[in-house]
C-alpha cells in the first residue's frame, strides 16, 4: 500500500472516532495514559518535534496560516529563552562588579569570550541571534551577537555587566558626556555613570597596588613634569572664578638596575676641558654617523640611491623589550619651585609608594625631568645639606636631565642661530617665507613644523652638495646603469668628500657668506638629527657621544641654563657615578612601550603623552573635574584607558580614524628649496657674494664659539666656582640615621623653607629671562603618542 493510501486510512479512522487532526494531536500530547505516552515519548526521543517544525518551516507559506502560527512559535522560544537568560545572568564570568574592576580584567575584554559563555549558558538565544545576524557574509556576526545577548542578559540581572562595564570605561576614556552615558545605560549598553566612577575607584586602587608591588620588587626610576590645568566655572562668582592651576604628573618606570651611590660629592672641582672635548675616538665615530646621514638624506629622496647598502654605526644599543610603566596620581603641587620639587618627591616616596626610610638605605633613586626640574632638585639637595639625616637631605635622589627637552632646546638654538630674515637668502626665515610655513617663527614656533623645516632644508642642501660632488644635475637618473657595487663605491667616496668639505674643513674655505651660513646650518642640524636618530633606535652609546658635541655647542650659544646643566651631567659621568650608575642613568633617558626595534622615545616625551591623555579627559569632564578627581580616577589609569580603547575598537573591527596624520610628500617643497639654493648660488665655488645678498650677515659658529668659551674664557671657571660651593656643603655630615624623627627640628625646617623661598626668588631671575625658544608642542606630542 502506498504512503498516501496509508495516511488516508489513518485519517478515515480518526474521522470515524470523531477526531479532528488537531484534536487527535493535542489529545495525544496531553494524555497521561501509559500506552499513548509511550508513543509520544518515542516521538520526542527520535527527533519528531524538530522534524515537524522543519517541515512546517518549509511548507507553511499561506500568510493567514503564518499569522496564526508564528506568535505561538515565538511564545515558545521566548519562554525557554528567558530561562536561558536567567541562567546566563548567574554566570560569574559575565559579571564585573565595580569594586572588582582591575586593569587586567578590563584590558582582557574579548567579544569572542562573551559569545562563548552565552553559547554555553543560553544556546537557544545564541542560535537565534546567530541566525538573525549571519545575513551578511562580509560582516562578522560576533560583535552583533555578543552585544545584543549581553544587553538581554543585563536586563535579567544588573550583575551580569561585564560587557557594559568595559563599554562604560571605554566611553569615559573617550570623553563621553554624562548624559550620553546615561542614555546608553538606559538602553542596557553601558553601566551608569556612578557605577563607572566606582569602577574607576577600584581601577585606581588596583593601579596603586601594582605600582607599590613594582617599587618593592624591581629597580625603577621616576619621571615627572608639570601639568597646567584650566578650571572653568560656568557661574562666575567672587568665590567661584575661573583658574589656571599648575600641578605635577609622574610615572614610575621599571628599569634594569638601581644606580650605585655617588663616589664623589664634589665632582665639579675635577671637571676640566678634556672631559668635555670629544676624543679622537668620538670624532671618528661621529664622522661615520655623519657620513651615514649624508647618504641617508639622498637615499630617502632619490630613487636611484635606494639600492645603496648603508648601515648606521652603533655603539651601545639598549635591549629590545617592552618598557613597563606605572602612571602615578596627579599632584596639585607646583614643581616649578624648589620646595615644590621636595613636596613632589615626598608625595611619591612616602604617600604613593609608602616606602619606609630604611628601604632607601644604600639605594639611589633617579628622578628624571626637564632642565628646570633637575635644577630645582639639585638646589633642594644643596639647601638641605645640613638637614638632620641623609633621608631628609635627599642624598638618595639623583636628578637626571631628559632627552626630549634637550631636543627642543637644540632645535631652538638652531632656529635662533639660523633664522635670519625673510629677505636673507639661505636663512630659515627665507625658506619658511617662501614655503609659507607660518608656524615657524621666533615668537611661538610649533616644534613639529620647525622639525620638518630643518629636515627639508637639510636634505635640500645635501642634495645640492651631492649634485656638485657628482657633477650631475639629474640625480634621479644618475647611476641607473651602474651595478649595486659600483653605486656603493661612488656613494661612499662622494659621501666622504661631502663630509670633509662641508662638515670638517675650515668654514672659511667655503666661498660666500650664505654658503658658509648654509654649511654651518648643516653642521648644526646634523647634531639634531643624530640626536633624534640615536633616540629612535635606543643607542645610548651614540647619545653619550653626541651630547659631548651638543655640550660644546651650547657653550657657544645663548642657552646658558642648558649649557650649565650639561656640564653637571659631565661631572656625574666623569667623576660622580660608577659604571653601574652610568648604565642606569643613560638607560633612564629612553622608554620603549611598544617593544619595537625602532620604538624608543625619550622618557620625558612619554610623560608628555600621559599629560596629553590626562588633559583630554579633564577637558571632557569640564567644571566637575578637580585635582582630587584627577588623582583618584584619571591619572593612574590613563594607560589602561588607552589599552581599553585599543582593545574595544579592535573587537568591533573599527579601523583607525584618529589624528595619526597621513604622510604628505615633501618632494615639491624640497625641489623648491633646491631651486632657491641654486638661484642664490649656495655652495657654488664660482660665485662670490652678489650685490643682492651682500647684506647677509654671517651666522655664529656655535661649536667654534663654544670651544673658545671653554678654553679661553672663564665659562668653565664660573661654573666650577658656583657648583663647588654647594658640593662642599653637601659633602659634610652624611652618616646620620635615616630613621631619625623628622619632627625633631621642626622650627629649623620652617626657617630653612623660608630661606629656600627667598633664595629661589633670587636665583630664578635668570629663568625669567629664558634664552631658549618656547615651542608649541601639542601637535607633535599628539602625533607621536599615536605612534607609541
């Protein structure tokens, strides 16, 4: 008998027994009779329900039938989905209580993990969302599934808030307004603003535990800098005014070793010219790196030279590893003063790290910063020379100057020396005017714009030198028919000739004032680019070498403060510090938070990055922000915020759309500079000073003047006389116990602080008339932060 005949027979029997098809099925499924129940259970056991549903899904097409069936089907799914969601809401792995928020948990956020937990605890919900979200093959379904399911689970229990807590922290890190967070919280996509603040409190406590643990178990140093914060008040009152307040932010950087105690407390008495003048070995090394930069300038701009094999000489590369850093709470302390620096150090050591005085016995801690910070710490130690113990005299603190501010000072020296006027051919002002680089000036120049102009002028002048040396007006086509070996030989020979002619030979052998000025610019700019290059690759040996040349150059410029600071550095390098101490100190100049081979940046630039992140969040919070708020919720967590943002955006497949500026070719600008160079006969042996450029004044040879100041003037003697007095005071009474009660001589301490303030007012007059140009650095810091 055929299947249809058999079915017809069954239906006829049902009809004879007065059963409709519906009544028959419903009665069977509801029956408690053992005989009937046995058949029903077999139906369930062998996939009968799934087969029936699949059959209905394929064959139920009439709209009126669908309209009647779907609500029942939806109710069935909803009933069981709710039970699954309740089960999922009890999953502690989908919970992140505000009081349990840690950096590790927040930074470990993964949508795949959320989806896997939901698939395990709510399989029906997961299957339903997967089916609905997988309609587009080009789009990953995981973000959709995880987000919607997390919202549904969160609606069942506010404890199931893992996704919402991380979302809230992400929104906060991006400066989302309180109202926006409230809207998303009502939508179930984020926790509330108050919950975020409680989470931040927990995050800060976790950060402080981490930094205290690091301070007790590994060598470290501290870099700190001032931060200026505007506090604007919407309702202006006598007691509620806008203010611009100075504070301090700091970072503890985990290092490889602590420095040894100093071995000479009066190093300046020994300092002599021989300690400052580059040695024959230094000159040989510097000649090699100069030749590398000469070739590199042409390699980067001219295609034909890109196949040249060149490798920069190295001296002492730091090991490639990711630097561990711990931002510290912001402090409402003005570190521009001597007493302010003492308060900053005390706050870090005693209040934040909670280090006992005995822990500091036999240890030396590096405190890194800009020149003003280092100078203030040194003066603090000098004024405390007769305090009650080694602890109170800060004998354990070593102030160390940092490289980013040295870079800026060197750039300002070059800019001031070679700026000239817009009408003087060959001057920086002339090129800036022709190229319409309005942000390069002597009033408030932009550091990034200045750096670019120095680079473009440097490359164009070297291109002119290459054309002259190779007797070729078209470098693009030069060497196309040469083998790589032949091109390397020619490049090496010509590069050496350029080095000898423009960087080594007597400047007077170069014909014409503007040509001599241009050669001096090349020499000065070479210092800047070698300093920058050594920083990027983490070669502290090259840094030590180039600092010798910069030290001499600063003696010839007008950067008196930095000139003296570098002399202090040489005192330490030559006489105060052991080999181990020097290794720790030069290592403190750089950090590498990316772990890349060329990912090194100055430690003080890293602190500027932290300041930038702190300011961004402060600006987003408006008048509600305070120093207590910055310390308790923001400053210790800024790097965690950065990690959360990176992870959160990557989980949602968000491509980078920030302010990392795309590289813009400088080819047109360099060609224009080169045309101006040729037009004015720069580096031409045949052209003496023309009438239209006879008013060009010769620029200062800062290196030659620096040598003269050190050897024939009393610059070094004045430095030694000033420094030796404080060092002599500081050498006495060094054996007192660090545990001595700090309240023993309270009145004397007060008198000392008053004396320090009066002395500070006197000595700071020099700083009021600062010689170095103050750069606008926000754009540079912002761009460099995105790269690291």
